[in-house]
């Protein structure tokens, strides 16, 4: 059997395809990395507001925890199949387990928290405090449905 000589173009195409396949496999098997969950944080004189974008996340499996200096969200985004017979050509939305932690720009009070999840966005408003102890707390939140009602 004769070996065919590969051109540089063919090798580059094979490398790109292997990289694409590895990215897809990584998304399917491993938790989403911090960089895949966009977050906004802003602060006023009295409050810190954090907004995590987690579209498609199962609200019943979301978990918020924190300390006066750190806030973390964790949960699951279910995998979906293409809506038609075929295969994915592009699959950039994260699926599976995810976790994102963000350092607070100032210490916050975890007993007076306003947290809500609506339209794929978790918004948490926390009151600023002077206390810097790092005790972990679980934070409850409301789930707003498309019709605007709360669960």
C-alpha cells in the first residue's frame, strides 16, 4: 500500500477539525469553566450587584453560596439535540455542570440578599458591610417565569 503525501493545507484542515472535536468533547464531559459564564458586577455606596448569565440553566438545580467577600453560582445546563435530523455544525453554548465564583469588591451582608432568576439571568443585590469574616452561607432566590409570576 502506497502512502499518499499530505499537503500542508490538508494537515492544517485535519488539525482544525481535531481541535473542533476536542472542544465539543470537552464541553460534553467537563464542567463549564469560569470564563464561559458571563458576569457583571457593580457597586454603589450601599450595595453590590452581581448578574450571572446562565441561559438554559435548570432553576431548580441552581445553587448560590457566598461569604462576605466571595459569591458563587453553580448548576446544570442540560444538553440538547438538534431540532431536526442531522448533526451540529456549531455548538458554542455551554452544557453540563457549571460553577462561577466572583470576588466581591467590598464585604457584603449575606443575611439581607435580594436574588432572582429570570430569563436566564441571575441577579443578586447585596448590602455592603464592614465585616470581613468568611463564613459560607446558602442564598435563596425566586424564579420568575415568562408570564412574570414568581415560584
